[in-house]
C-alpha cells in the first residue's frame, strides 16, 4: 500500500456514516442446515442490533449464498429464504440501528468473490484505523460499496501477497487496529478471531460434531450447543467441518481490555461473558450501589429490562422491597405519529409507563443501568411524579459516562453526554430528581475484578487501543468514497 501522504480527502463527512458497529455475530461449521441454526443464533442476539440482519451459507462446493436486509431477524428471514441458504457452514450478523446507520448497503455479512473463492465477513466492533486503511486501499485502486469496516477486511484479504489463505488471514488481521470480534468464511472454511485486547466478546461452542462461534452464550443456548470456552484475545481459529484449529495468534497487546459496558448494559443477563454471569455482575453492581448511595424509601423500581438485575441487587442489599413500578412496551418500533415536535418526552412515553398503584404517595428509588444523555431519566422523573410519587431517587448502576466510545458501543459525542460537563448535583437538578447517585468506578471494577482488567474508556477516558483515525484528524463519518 502507498504511504498516507499521497492520499486525498475524497468525500465530505457524512453524518449517517457513523463509525458505530454495535453488532452480534454467529458462525457454524460442520452443522447440517447451518443457516437454520444461524437464524436461531441471531434471533437470540437481536438485542445487539435491530437495524439489519443477514446470513451467508456455504455449500460443499464452496459457493456462498447470502440473504440480508434491513429489519429484525424474524422479518428478514422467512422459511423460503432459509431454505435457499444451503450448506453446513454459515455465518450471520445483526446490526445496531444508529441515526441513519448507513442503511441497506451496510448490512452484513459482506460477500465477495476473490482469487481463493467466495469470501464472507461478519464483524462486531469498530476499527480505529478503518478510515486510514480505506484511504490507502482506495489510493491503491480498491472500490468500496459500503462504509463499514468489514469491507476493509475483504480488500486486505484480496490484496494480500501471501501464498496460502491462512497466511492471508494472518496478514489481513495484522493491519487492523481497534476492536473486532470477527467471523468469516473463505469457501467452506470458517475463521474466527478476536482483537488482541479482546474488547468484544466471542465464545466457542460444540453442536454435535459441529462447531459454533457466537457473540454471547445465549446464542449457544438457543441452538442447544455446549459452551466450550471463550475465544481468547488475539486468538485466530480456523474451523473446517467442525474441526477447530489454532492459527498463529495476533501480536499480543500490552493488556487485555474487554468492554465493561457489555456487562453494564449491552449483553443479555442470561449470557456469561469472560467467565462472569451478566446477571450476577449486574446484581453486584446494584449491591455496591446500595452501599455507596443508601436512601430511605418504600420501594426499588428497575428501569426495565437492562436494569432489572442491578435493581434486584440494590433491593437485596438495602432490604427495600423490589417493585415492578415501571412497564416497558416491548413492541416499540419506528413510528410516524409524533404529537408535537416540542414533546420531548414522546420517545420515553412510547416505551415506558409507571404503575400508579405502586408509586402513588411513595418515596421511590429508581435504578437504571446508565445515564448517557439523560433523556430517559428526565422523562421518567416527570412520569413518576405525575403518577403520584412523593420523592424520586435515581440510582445509576455505573459511573457517569463522560467519554465517547471508539470501540463499538454507540455513544454520542462528548458535548451530548450529560456526565461530561456537569457534576452530580447539576445533573440531579436538571433531571428534576430528589437525589441522584452513581456507582463509583472503583466500586464497579471491584465488583467484577475476576474478569478484568477492562476497557472503561467511556467512564475514565483511558483508551487502551490507539485512536489512529482520530489522531490523524479524520472526521468520524468520512470513510472515503463508495460506489
Ligand atoms: P439516556 O436516556 O441518553 O441517558 O440513555 C440511558 C438509557 O439508555 C438507559 O436506560 C440505558 O439502558 C440505555 N442505553 C445505554 N447505553 C445505550 C446504548 N449504547 N444504546 C442504546 N441504549 C443505551
């Protein structure tokens, strides 16, 4: 590739092409009708991405067939689509919806045919040098069809000068910086790898004589696969007909840095991540929160569903009864009905409604897993007061989010993060709360110390992997040309 200095800025920053890649991935090898299992796996990973879903299946001749579209897994795949996806190797992807999110062209897996056959890539994470790599590749003649990081990997594979496919895999992965838990296929061989810091989860399972890789253990449970182990940070697996083989690991990092926000918010509570039960981790956060920020009240109410476990922990530790005082509508989709642009609570009212009988005349403790912009808490404080709550005490089962994430969690810019420019009292006032308490950073990390050290950059500003694109001054949305 040519040196950076020869590369021109080609396309203005595009607000829709944000670098967030919150996703879920699955891969199956040596499993008859693998696409059916991939469908189920993705179904259980729906919480990791609701914008788009896709599956690629590879038959015995190495031919890849793809079906992907915008929408939920159950909307994108009907029986006919699954039947067309023939083969005992399959990989799948669900993508998170950001504002715009790049639309259908960014749906994964990405599929291409190159010298070694059909190549398909599913990627979870966010490369911090994707724009840099893209620009160099474009300068070298590459043509991109999407703005997602996976396509960079396709080009790196196709352009590698190494002889064997395994060496090309090694070469391509060694260019990547930032976070990636990736599953890809070359013909009917599956590869799976995790970046050397291990930001995003990836687990290995067994299904009969076949092998499974998935973002979370809940995807193993749904297909009846046995958990074998986590794919280690920097590990590169080659899987053929269900037989798992280790390739040369990636260059080790100075430290591992699994994302603590996966435990706080993103992962499902019935999953185990890095040897920790997500439910147990959240309960410990809640218990510690109760020790750090006790308050007299009649009940503890979770903001469902992501704070259910931490609120249980708070209730257990404080001895204050746990009450289901807030209902969440699980069927909220996009809606075109907006009563008034000035109605700032509209989004939250579509999603949440307090149970008057639980909160009326009470001092309540409301537990949420995190405070990002403060939008949810501001609305909830009003809803609870309107439903008769006497006092509203908010408890947050993580520290203030003060810094954006560059490793694959969708966080707004620093200016939009309510915790980045205000202290706790100012936030309490702004949100209209009687009191507000955050879990301390040490309290959170100590609660899950057996799985650390973690990446806690969104709380601490300590970024473990170099932010190459940011340091080079590339606008986050400017990923170069597409055609
Ligand atoms: P906010 O309303 O902006 O303060 O966001 C906090 C709420 O959004 C909490 O209820 C969280 O459960 C949820 N949340 C936190 N992080 C994310 C994320 N990356 N994507 C979507 N929702 C999130």
